[in-house]
C-alpha cells in the first residue's frame, strides 16, 4: 500500500530518503519508518544521507536544533542539499492529520494521556478546561489529543511534579503570550524548557525568563495562589454543614470557575459545594453534573458519583465520557452487568471510543465471557495501538491463543 498525499495527490516523498532525529511524539520510530515505506519513501539512519530530515515533536521547536542536528546537517540544509521538517509538518504533508483512517489510533483520550504521563485524569481535564492543551477534535464531548499535545502535556506534568501550581503556570504562559503576540500556544510553539518549577526560553546558547526578566518563582506564586486568590466569600460562606454557599452575587459560570480554582488548590469538598451551587443557581447542566461526579469519585463517594453520572446522561444522552465513567464506577462497585450495559450504551453513540472497548473487555473477562472480550480487545488495538494499555491488550489476546496484533 502507498499513502497518497492530501486530496489524493501523489506523495511528495516518493523515492525520497527520509531520516528522523529526536524523539517522535506520534508513534514509535519503527512505525514511522514503515509509514515512510508506505508513502514510497526510503528510510535512512543519517541526516547526511537524507533528502528530508524530520524532527520529532517531543524535541524543541524548529529553529534551535544545532546540537540535535549537527553543523554538517544544518549546512547541508542551508545549501539546499536537504530539507528539514517538523514531525507535524511531515504528517500533514502525508495527509495523515486529516485522515480518519489514520487519525484515531494516534490520538489520546484524557484517560490515555493521564496514564501516559502518570497524572490523574482530573489533571488532564483541568488542563483542557484552562486551554493549556487543545484537542484536535471532539466526539460527543470526548476530546482527543494528538502527539503535539502529548509533548505540551509532558512539559505541564514536569512543572506540576516540581510543585508549580496550575494557576502559576497559566499566568506565566499568559505573560509569554504578551511578549510574543503572534504565538498562540507558547508551550507548543516556542523553545520552552522546564527547569524545576520554572519555564525558561532557549535563545541561541542562553536561557532567559519570559520577557527577558528575572526567573519565575513558581513556589512563591504557588503560595500566593493559595493565600490570596481564593475569594474571601468562599472562606466565610462555605462550610461542611451548608450544601449550597449562600452567594447570590455569582453566576453559575462564575461558581463553576470558583470550583475549578478550589480544585486546583486541592480543596475538593469545597469545589463540589460550588458545583452544587452552580446547579441550584443555573438549573440542570450535563457538564456541571459530570464535573461534580468526577469530584465525588475523587472524594471516594462512589454512590454519589454514580448518581451524578446518571444525571449527566439523563440531561445529555450522547455524553459518552459520562457513560464510560459510569461503567467504570459500576464495575468498581461490583455491578458488572450494569457496567456492561453502560459501556454498550457508550458504544452506541461512539463505536470507536477506545477506552470503552478496553474497559468492556476487562469486565467481560472478569465474567468469564472471553469470546466476547476478545473482539473488544482486538478492536481496542485497532483504534489505539500506541496506547499505554496496548501491551495488556496484546497479552490478553495471546492468552486466548489469538495472533499478536500487527500494529
């Protein structure tokens, strides 16, 4: 099979020698070389032997790759002997970014991305809500993130692991955007590196703070967030005994924003109160019910979380992530047949939801229904061969005596 370019055009890489440098964000090096062959190209190991050098998405943006590429490759590019592309540009040239056939299996759902980065799903959703990562598409409210966002999310995970607060990171990214107004996504487009709790810009051989100013004190910003950002009304009007904060001044949207801020600082119980207040003030809302269910689950109140997932589905029947999470809660509480029904309901609306195939296969295995589970394991691998859960799926299939998936 040969992959055509966009709109069925002949691939621009036919008979071209292509080398990859740096860490790829979208797939393994082996799979990338296979795709080169499929598009009629010739994979080579050395950039000096190549017509095209592709820089992996997990490396710094184009323009700061002297150490990675080497002077000889850069000189060859300057004289026109070879050309350099980013990984994203390469996939776009092949038409794979817009190709439904190739897209889904290289995308990550929030749960997959969380597992890949060893952070909570709630953290990934918070990044999404704040606009720190952007899905390439959404299906029935379910976001899918591509390999570019994986690289951005890795930076965010490093900052959080070092102790930086989400609000502090967001403020510094806003500062970068002011100094670089043409850059919409600083983490994805600028040569940003992470050093401890700090974001630094690489320019030439040096490192500078955003805007050329002093280094960012994320730790101080974190304390500032905790001490000064939460509105006083929260501390004075919310208590464990009051179900809804008596604050008529805030709109439902503002109450939800307060909930997000409280969630960022780890005050989950107060955040749940804010979501309840938003529902009282604004009436039924599937998204708010879903966020409340997520918080209740994190608080360990599984029965309450289950009911809120049900409410979200009643308010929006095609909310596939709510159906999937309901299935997970039902499975966790031992209600396996009900979990199967929830997963099957999700697949009716989004048959290519890889997470659901994965969880449904596990539940079917637990019930001894291996013949049914096998089909869902196989479908999961077709949709998400690069998922952090793919090895488990292959192991399960081999246990049935099925041949390993070719992906």
